[in-house]
């Protein structure tokens, strides 16, 4: 079971290999420490589009592959649910909580997450949090929760500006999906497409849908249409 019976987003198609670019090496090493039990809490943060949700999905899949239980939950999506729903997460080996900044100003949810952290610590569970804000910058009304989050190993996500990071991401995703794109399209996408991880992934989805797995050599007019599609993201 990967998600609660609540209105939350399904887990994304993701794999740790998507983050094999050089800027991600330090974070991947920390994730290995989390996976091996050397640390019990990890906090990742970065501006919108840096791939936080994709990363959390990849970490959950890593746990599921080794027979452990893991669940990813967006707190932004969960806020309308009863606070008691959070207790259902206590039985998972790993809980990945996305959008932790969403609980700012919601003291009931802050107390529930504080309890969840204490429970996982007592029973050797693990947690990973993501946010647009560094833990010290969160505006929380519960000092004990703020303290717990600042005690977690904290890593800022790369912003996607390094070409080699984008190459690794695109290669991994296309390989996993068994999709072949014309090398000219890939080169244009990497050079002129969006830098942000989430937008780059969206662009790959759009290209896959437009081309429908077409492997034959594309005409000049088709290539121009594809380039124009990529150009829509140039300034994003």
C-alpha cells in the first residue's frame, strides 16, 4: 500500500538513478545513509520546481524494492482531512512528508507531526521531509516541532542549472520508460528547455505523448514543431 485512502496525489514515476548527476552526489549519499539506518530523519528543501516530490517518490520506491513499507504524503493535500488520519502513518517504515511548510499556522497538525516524529523515533521508523524553506526558516508555532526539524539532516536541492544533472535525469527517465527520442530533440531540450527538474519531467511527458514512441527519422517540419513546443518553456 503506497497511499492512504484520502485525496492525495499518487506517487510519481521516479527512481534514485534520476538523481545521478554530479550536483546530486552528496544528497544521494545521505539517502543511502537513511536507507541503511544511519540517520532517521532527512529534510530536503529547494525552490519550486527543484524535484522535491520526485525525489521523495524515488526514496519511497527504494524502500519498497527492499521489502519495507513506505508512503509519500503531501501535507498541502492532507490539511482538509481529519488530523487523526496522520496516525495511520505510524505503521510505515518510512514516511515521506511533502510540503511541510503547509502546516504553518495550523497548530493541530503541528502537534500531530510532532507526535509522529516521536513515535517513529521510539519504534525505529524513519522520516523524510520536503519544503521550499530551510528548516530554520519555517514559521511554526510549536517550538518543539521546529526543534525536531532543525535537528534533522538538512540538504538543499540543486536548482538544475548544471547540464550534466539534466543529462542524467533525461537518460534515466527515458531508459526506464523504454522511450527513444531523436538525439537532436534531446540535445535541444537539454540546451534550451527548462532547467527545473519538475518542468523538465513535464516536458518529457509532453514529448512522449506527441511522438507516441516514434523511432523513425523525423521530418524537418516535425522537428520544428517539437522545437517550438520546447521553446514554450525557455523562459520558465
